């Protein structure tokens, strides 16, 4: 007879806690203190209007880390995507292919650029864009593809780039959850024409608010500077005479704060080490969960190196006598495992997209389209099924240290729930009604 579930009065399984994240070492604090002291006499350590030593040192180090030619810092991952779209030449009414299974800020910059999102389906294993579905959604009006490396797992970039090259499309990688991830030996953010990163709270590189636009193309880099930075920096760094004609104070204020860049530079040299430990813990947990019915651990694209910003799983109700996901998750929560849904509803089925009501009003940007783009149930069946029946997520992981004991307890909790599925089924109606 298995142990009684905590939801029925038994002992809670998970008592270990993850390390605190974000973390700031003495080294990081010393770097920030140094920058503040420098700001007594150097304005570019307190304002990024002119670029300057602190900001540009981080941009250079991140470019070297990534294996990219150019980096432009901005104030968030969302801003990075918006700047990248503008630099890529996306105009009002253009169509941009994107995933419906992601955080909303992968998609909202498309609307901010007055372009129209077209949703392609995801792969059931990686949860990232399916190259075949991308191809099926290309039209004469498609300008770009925004590829998200969701949860820190790389998309199949070789196949996606092949589709893009066949149709002459720009590719922007949303790497906000994938700082340091790679695919087939190449860092994400260096596969596409442009990459967009985040160092916001909770990210694998978490140094305060900020983001980066990455590219191997100098003109795209200058375009990103033109769209996202102060004219003082533009005037100092832009070389293209055509672009220099557009230097003006009528611009987006998307600058990263120099203190964030100094902290990020201090942390960057530890990122691979932290990601390696996250991966070790996640792989250990995956091995344990693979032996337990009802849950499938995350998959990784062949040749991919996941960095587990989050740890996604797939619920398999057919292995749990049809037990509802709601009750399954409640039982896990009582055992101390905080599992939740992440996307919950494909983006195109949400109210803004169904009503064509974004912040600009008047049906924008859809009213600018060259054809009517419709969003309906059934458009992306893999994403829809995952949202409705399968998605579970352990949330942002802070597994940058040895968390073996915590992983063991989490796996024990899943096994305990699986072994008590009969009791849960008997009381499913009662548990479903409880708030």
C-alpha cells in the first residue's frame, strides 16, 4: 500500500527548496559599486544616452560569448524583438509567422510594428515552431519569421533557416528564455538574421531589466542602433551615410541602464557553468520521471543543448485512468510540487486576437493587411491540444547548484500521486469542486 497523499492528510513529500534566484555574488555587487563610483565623474555609467564604456564592454563580451559580430543592448527582451523587427524591414501590414505557444511578448512586438501575426503550429516534442507548418503558412505577404526557443530549448534552426532561405524571409530568434542555449554546436541567437535576448528577473542571466539584439550583419546592427538608441550614440557610431540622414530625437527610448550591463558582464562568465548545472539537475529529474506513468519529461531537439529556464512536462491522462489534469495538479501541489500551465490558451484564441483589438484601436494592425487573416479553433491542433490537456510546467528553475535531493523529492511526489490514482479517481468529483 502506498503512502497516503498529502491532499488526503498524508505527509508532504517535498521539503527541500531551490536556491535563491536571481543571485548576486560579492563580485557582482563590487562591479555595480565600481560603476556607481565611476558615475561620479563619467556620465555614461549612469545614463546610456551616449553608449559608453560600461554598456559597450558588455555588448562586446556578449557578442564574443555568442559568436556573433554585433550586439545592441536594449531595455527588455520585448524591446529587442521590436527593434529586430524594425531593423529587418518589417512594415505595417506585413505578415510575420510566429508560434501560438509562447509568452505573449513574443507576439506583441509584431503588433507594435503594425505587422500581422500569422500562427504556425508547434512540434509535440520540443514545443517550438514546426518547420513544415511554417512553410504551409507562407504567403506572398510574409516578411519574417519569429522563432522562440521556449523554456530554454532550441528550435530546429537548420530546417527553419532552409524554409526562410527558400522564401527569402528574415528570421528573428526570440532567445529571452534561452541565454546560452545552442543547437548543433552553434549558440541560439546566431542562427537567424537577428536574435533577441533578455536579462530580466528570473532569466538564466538575470541582472535587472535589459535585453540584447544580436546580428552578424553590420547594416542590421546600425538599423537597430537607429531604432532603439539616443541620437547622441547614433551620431557617434552610425557610419552608413543613408542611415545618418535619419538621426533624430524622434526615436524609441529602449536603452539598457549601464548598471544592469555592468552586472550582466560580471555574471556572463559564469553562465555556461550555471547552465551546465541546471542541465545536470534537469537530466537527472527527467531520468527519474521517465519511469513514472502519467508524466513525460521534456524532449530536446537532436543536437540541441537545453538550458532549462523552465522545466516543461506533458501530462498523459490515458496513463492515469483519465484523471483530470486539474485534480492531478492539485494533488502534486499538496505534495509540494508547484506545477502550473504556462501558455494556457493559444495566443490566437485570446480576446485581443479574436476581436482585433490592440492598443492602437481602429482594427490596427489587421486593417493594414493585404488579405484577411483569420484566427480560429483548429488552426494549430498540436498547440491547442497541449494547452487544453497536456501542458505542465515547474516554472522558472533555479537549479544552478547541486539539487539532487530536491530532484529526488519531486520525482517521489510524482510517483506517489501515480500510485494513488485509484483514490484520486474515486474522489475526483469532490476534488474538482474545491477551490
